């Protein structure tokens, strides 16, 4: 038995630890079985080892207090978030369907790549498509030479295709019926994997959200599991009503949040009292352990003393999915930013169909069959010097460049909102703590090429990635940046492995067995 002041202090510690555990069981956030069992066992004993074991149990519990602080309608200093922007239909690329080649501009293709940076060096200088992102160049990575091997090796002709490229673009997985219209991924997409893992440590109302600018495409690249395709919400009004149902927009804090904060404060006060009671009863060596815990507790105390960041649902969300893309796209971005700021989700996806963009400065400069964005992309194989549309090459280039720039401006809107210092999380912005992946199913759209798919990443996932750089994994480019030859050992399997590891995963491989090697992409960190 513990006696005197020491026994009373330990009794108070045990009382507050149990209150803490009861509170979080009610919040449906179970304590780890191992940690809970060890703590309860140690409370049956006395002495120095008993206290240190109990302190260890508190260390298991305290992160729960920390990461749940503010997740209901407020910011979270330690949160990591993952976003994707998936732009259907590829980009303006010189990637050839013929293995090992890049178009040189002497045939029916123009042989230009406007996704790649303006400078071939490692220091990132953004190219024409991404010029709008220049203010954030230090927080970006642009990658070349990353193949979608799962698509290429399962496609009928070894380059890619409408359906196989889509179902593998974010999954890097085996596909059922890969040559057919009913092809489906046999694995989850990267967003789904991270959504489940992040929700396990930072519970949210929605594990993931998925909004879409609607139009023609060849199927969603998002999958929750084998054969389980996930489609996005296309109506901003419907998305708003789902995401912000029941959220108070008044000037006062949410009563439930106030109650939760008070309860956390009471528990924290009790734990602080217990630690302070033990501090003078242990050896110098053990006192260092207690002081370290006290420093952490005082940091939590400061967070609880700070006024809560109130959730501010966006205003002016008044369009449905019948509105044009230049209306729907920016509204979807507003919804995503508000949902992230409010702690409603850890993972957000913006999907952009392969649409034409008559609202851009160039408008519709060439005729595209059936008014499809994919038809515009198909002209890429006709506008070169020997192509049937050679006389319209500059008009086509102006239109598709404006089209892709408009899509990049939605990315800019997301990046700008994430990097807003008003919503800073400690010393970092939300962008610093997040990772945004901007990609497509094709590099070159006319021949449906899955080699050298476009990859741009924004944010560093909390400092994990070394940003502000351009990396070209084409092995020929190191000796000759202007090379027309192409070879790489890197795949989206490796890209997604890097991303999973950035979020704390120990995975050494993601997806199917089609990669040249396992492990992450080299030189990203």
C-alpha cells in the first residue's frame, strides 16, 4: 500500500487516469489494449516502478488528448492531410507510344512538353502550364520519368488505354478484364489507404471527401477496395448539405465543443496535480522523466487555454451540377478547404473530368468532336508538321494550354487556401503539414500513353519531402537534358510507397507486382 502524501497523490493520479479513460471510451476512441492493460496492472503495485509504469500509461493516453483537441470544428496543430487533384485526359506531352522514345516534332506530333519545368535542372522553374503556381515554387515538386507500370504491363499494346490507365492511375494495382470496358482495379487507391490510416489516429466525421467537376471521362480512378469504384459528388449544393449538416454558423462556439474542452481541462488539471505531487518524491533520474511529461502537459494546457478556432462553413454555395465547370470547380475547392479547416476530414479529392473550357481567354479555337475534351487531346497526333491539322497547330496549342492552365488554377486555389497564415498550425501552414498530389491517367492523350505520367506534389507532409525541386527519372536525361530517348526504372508503385511512408507507414511496396523495384522513389526526401 502507498502511504501518506505519496499514497494520496498516486490515488489522485489513478482517479484522473480512470476518468480520462472513461471519457474517451465514450468518445468511441478506444485506448490501445496493450497500453491499457499495462497501466491497470501497474496500478496494483506501489513504489518507483509502479509510478513509472503508470506514467508510461499516461504517455499512451495523452496523445489522445492532444490529437482530439480541436478536431470537432477547429484546427489541429499536428494533423497531416492528403489531397489529390485528378485531371482526366493527360497533358501536353512529347511522350511517345513507342517504347523508349519521345516525339521530336518532325512528324504528326508537335513534340513539345508543357508540363515539364522551364529549366531541366534540379532547382524548380515552373513551365507554362504551372506558371500560376510560381508563388509557391519552394513548396512544390515536379517529377518526370514516373511510369504507370500497372497500366502499361496490363494493356493490350503495352502503352496504356482508356480504362486500364484509369483503374490503375491511383491504385497501381492488378485489374480485372484489363482490356475491356468493364475493367476494375483489384486494389484500393492511395487516398483510400491513407484515409483509413489517418482516421485511425485522428478520427474525423468523413474519412475522405470526393468532389468532381463533371463531364466526359473513362471512369473514376478512385477505389475503396477490389472492384469497388468510388465516384465523386458533382453538385456543390449537395456536397455542402452533406458536409456541413448540423454545423452551427453562429458567432458563439459549438456547445458540444465547449463541454468537451471543459472536460479535457478538468482531466488535464488532475493529471498535472498528480505529476506535481510525485515530483518531490523520486530520484533525480526519475525527476527528469516527470519534468519531460510536465513540459508536454503544460504545452497541452496552453492549447486548451487558447480560444477555439471556430468552423466557418463557406458561403455562396448556390450551384448544382448543371452549372458550368468554371462555377462548379471553384465552389468545390471552397468546400474542400472549409472541410479541412473544420477538421471534418483528413483526405480530400478533387476530380476534374476531361472537359472543354469555353470560358478561358482562347475559348474553343478548334473543333473537337462531340464537344469532348478527349477529342481536343486526340488532336495532338494531328497538329505536327506532317499532320492533317498542321495549319491549326497554334490555335490548338493555345486552346489546350488555356484548358490545362484553368485546371492548374484550381490547384492554385487549393494551395493558396492551404497556405493561408490565418489558418496556421503552430509554425507551419496547413500546406506545410499536408501533401497534395496533382496527376492524370495519361501523359500524352492522343495515344493514351501511361509512360511518364504527370506528377506534381505540393506541401511536404510535415517536412518529410525536400521541396522546391524538379526530379527527372529518365536515365538518359542526366547526360543530355534534351534527349529524345526515354528509359526509367521508376513507377507509380514507388511514388505511392513514398507517399505512404511520408504519412508514417512502414510499407516497402504499394500495389501490384509490375514495378521494376520495390521501395520509394529515390531522392525525394
